[in-house]
């Protein structure tokens, strides 16, 4: 479950930047509202960086999905220290 304050803060953003496992990148780009992340005009970020539109996290289920994806990746790269 995503804490209330975090839910509110994420939904206020223009987009949410999510770090994901590079090997899941292409699959996750097929999710509603997901796009390749960009760093300025015309500069794509590498595999593993996805932006998610606010409407794609408007309900708790979808928000939880993206938080879980990000946390899974974070735990994998930190050895579970998050």
C-alpha cells in the first residue's frame, strides 16, 4: 500500500520518473501512460528510465503497480537495502 502523502505528491507531478530494470524496459513501455524518459528536448535517457503520465497513476491500483516496479528494481540494485 502506498502511503497517503506519497500518493498525493506523486499525483501532483506533471510526470513521474521511474527507474526500472533495463531488461523490463520495453515491456513496461507498453503500459498505459508510460513513455521513454527524456532529458531535455530530443535527448532520450537510457533503458531503465520511464516517465509515467499522471492520468496513468490516477487510481490506487496503477500507482501501486508503478511504485512496486520501482521498489523491486531499487531492492535489486541495493541488495534489498531499501
